[in-house]
């Protein structure tokens, strides 16, 4: 009968450990989600005439144009806005990568999947996988 009780106790301990592990991972995921949702990406054009802010989804939330943009054609300004928005998204991706790596570890498959998902959404043309960036 002792062997059965010992096996039962061991099983209960394993279940308790498993439950604690799940609860810890859930809390960690929720904290990471809150941190990522609070992020914004920011960038300025090289000539500092365009400033862009994107939210945690990479959507434009603020656009500031310096008065000097009036000296440029509309096409030049439009191109600067697009390039600066992409730079702001890269800034966001850099932050997401840093926070995720810090929270989950560089070798964690969940971290890699999360970063890959953001990269796919934020960088429409990432180039070849081995391209230097």
C-alpha cells in the first residue's frame, strides 16, 4: 500500500509542478504582451524634415512634417514619409526583439516565432534570409 501512496504523492507533485509552470508561463506571456503593446517605433528622415511614430502593430500614429518639406516636391516628401515609416517599423521590431529575448531567452522557440511574426508584418520586403542588414 505504501508504494501506491508514494506513487500517488509523486504524481500529485508532478501535476502541481506542471500547474505552477503553466501559471508562470502564462504570467510571463501576459507581462510580455503588455510590454509589447506599450511600444512605439520612431524615426526621422535623414534631413530631419519627416518624423514618424508607429504603434505596437506598426500602424502610423503620428506624422510630423517640418516646414522645409515645402521646398520638396510632393513625390520626394511622399517617398520620405514611406521610408521614415519603414524605419520606424524597424525601430519597433528592434524593441520587440530586445524585450522578447530578454523575457524568454535568445534560444526560446516561442521568442523566435514571435519575432518572426513581427518581422513578417513590419518588414514587407525583408530580402534574402542571409542578406546583411
